[in-house]
């Protein structure tokens, strides 16, 4: 006999809307009707933990969230963990970058006319 302890498939993450300089938004469809806990972890590409969000028993809906206060022009990755009946499945990493900081407008610059 076999005992199936965690039947949750890893969700397919979508990063929508597109990331900004300081935010990364995500969403995925929950396909588990019964009790499930999702932990969505954010790390820098250098494997430094940044923050986590938890969603418990969302129902058959689209799960979404936003990580904010991030650093522009930085590579991150998201790991989703799905826990069913006390057994956790760790899903593969999904990489994403925040947008770089925009260039600052020049200051203390004057226009000088040239005569040719």
C-alpha cells in the first residue's frame, strides 16, 4: 500500500503586473479544494532571505500578493511551499528582477548658444 501525503502540485507563478523599481507582484491559481497552506518566500539571487507571505485555505481562486520595499536593479527569486496534511512540497525557484533606478535629471546645467 501507498500513502499519498501531499497531492498539491506546484503552482505556476505569474509575475503580473510587471515588477517596478521597488515591488514584485505574483499570482497563481490554487487548484486544491481542501486545506492547504502556501508560503511564498522571497530571496535575493545571493540566497539572502528577504521576506515571506502566507496564504491559508484560499479556496479555488487566484492567489496574489506583492513584495514591496525592494531594491531597484536587483535579482530576486521566489519559492512557493505548499503544505497539505502537515507535509510540505518545496517548489522550484522562479527568478525575477526589479527595474533599475531611473537616471536622475541633470541639475545646475545651462544652455549655451554656439555661433558657427
